[in-house]
C-alpha cells in the first residue's frame, strides 16, 4: 500500500476521533442545562417579531398591497389566515404570491413549451389561460389544506387537553390556572390548541373579558368542536356549575364523536375503493386471466 494512502487514512481516523471527543466535551449539555433551556423556550416557539422579511417577501408584500379587494374578501382571507395559524399581517404577502404565480406559470409555459413546441395559437392561448388560473388557485389550495390540517390537529388534541384540565380542576386549581398548567406541558407545546389557549390567556391578562377571549378563540380557529368547548366553558362560568364534571362529560362526548367519525371514514372506504377496483384492478385481472385463453383460441381458429 502506498505511504500516501496510509498517511491519509491515519489523518482521517485521528481527525474523526478528535472531532468525536470534542463533540462529547463541548456540545453536550448537562441535564440541568437542558432543563433550563427547555424552560426558557416555553410551551411553544418564540415569536419571530424581530426577524425582518427578506427581499423576495418584501417584493411579494408590495405586489399584494396594490391588489384591490372587497371588504368581504378581505375578511374571509383574514379569517382563513388566522385559522391556519398565521398570526401576522400576511395578507399582502398571500395576495402577492397569487399574483406572482399567476404571472410566473404562463410565462414559464410560453418560454419552455408554448413558443418552441406548440404551434397552434388556440391551444397555446388555452393552455396559457389554464396555467394562469392554476397559478392563482395554488395559494388558496395551500391555505385551505393548512387550515384543515390545523383544525384536525385541534380536534385530535382536544380530548387529551380536556383530561389534563379535568385533573387540574379536580386538584383545586381555577380555570385560568388549569389552562396555564396545560399550556406549560412540554408534550403539547407544538399543539395548535395550546397556541390558541395561550393567545386567549394573554388577551385575558391584557384586560379582555374571559368570555370574549374564549369566544374569540373558538371563532379564530373555525373548528366546531373547539367552539362547543368554549361555549361549554362560558356556560359553566355563568351558571356556576361544576367545571370538573362538565369537562369530563365533554371529553367523553368528544371521544365518542372521534370514534364515530373514524367508523364513518372506515365505512366510506368500500365506496371509495369501488372506482379504482372497477377501472384499474379488474381490467388488469381480466387481461391476466383471459388473455392466454384468447391467444390459444385464436391459434386453434387459425389452424382450422
């Protein structure tokens, strides 16, 4: 073996060992330091208010700020953005992305395919219009999908949060203290439901009435189960009934609803499998089973 290869292998091995020991000594934190770091991070990610938007985001924001909108459309998009968990004023950026994609997709089609390959003017015009429509719809589809996923996560986390609140209330805590305790749970710090509850607690501390903060939490998420949960909390506070019992009953009803929805989705699978079974699986199965017999019959007929 050449001496240069031996020297290279020895250097790589030594560097790897030194890097490994440095990683163990320098980058690894003690259990106390890890716990202090987790306490500093809080139940959810810190707001990035100090971050300045990039040049491309500024360009999209200026582009979207010049788009004329009706009051109804403005309110609708604001509600969708809030339900998707986007807290900041991102409506100009959202509208700017719609305008940018509306111009980008037709330009890309004309540059790479329409002008060099497609020679039919009518087809070129039709595909250009379709590309513009698709570019305008893509941000709305993304926003709707993000909102639906967040609502589904809220629905799935709500029974567990209710159980934790029930334990806290039965141990003697008030409603606000129980919500604070639940929001400080490390296992739920990334849950959108915890984020909504944290916003409601901050609004209450800022001077807003608790009933209005809870009602706004349900309206902001646009999730029906969370709206019923906030309505239950408001009714319990007004009537003075047992909060722990109301939370336990509501948690059991939500679990029943979740089981019923799962059974409903399972019952729909047979109907959803019907079309791919008829149009894709059965034709291929018939070809595999009947094609040899057809070929053999054709040979017999040709022989006669």
